[in-house]
């Protein structure tokens, strides 16, 4: 039996809801990626900060670490879509560990941009990992996403 880690970064809470649904199915361990500096709550302010981080290729400092990443075979990686890719905190996370040979299952929440370039960007960031097809869930559909999640898991695993 492969050991699963469901990890996610969330801002509005949608990504956390999906991560919890996935974790319930896969019976893994749940880990929230948190930044040292909190993002603004107001939409326009967080959008501006996300754009600036993307433009400058900032790697925000993370508050927490996974002690035993080597114990996991499958990493489910969740994030909201920011500027057509992952939030920069995801890249900080990916650059903090060796994912060689691990199966990565990316998923995002979004409001219209789907996965955009995020899966390709993840593949570039961790080229020695096995990055599978991603799942995109519109934020307004998160509560009704159970069947979509189950179908995706069956397809990628």
C-alpha cells in the first residue's frame, strides 16, 4: 500500500475543502502549506500581491515543514490558481524537498482559468517526479465536486 500525503495551500478555503474530500477518499495524511506572512483578505489586495510575487518570482517563506517527506509515495498537491499558475508558495514548497520518483497529483481551484500552465510549471520545478494529470475545480462548484474527484482519482491512480 502506497503512503499518501495530501498537501495544499489555500486562501479562500476552497482548496482546503477539496483537499479534505480527497484525503477522505485516499486516507492519507493532510498537510496545509502556510506562509510566514499572511496574504491580505481583500480580493484586490491579494490579487496585486500575487501578481507582484509572480512577476518577481518571489519564494515566500513557509511557516511549516514536513519532517518525513521520504515516507510518502504519492503527494497530492492543491492550490488556488493565481496568475495562470500556482501561488509562489507552492514553488517554495516544491523546491524544499526531493520529490524524485514520487507520484504528484496536482489539483487547483479556480474561477475560470482551469489548470492553465500550473501542471507544466510543476513538472519543470520537480523534473524527477512523476507528475500526473491535474484536476481543476471551479471554486463555486467545490461543494458539489465529490464525483469529479472520485473519477479523477480512479483515472490517475
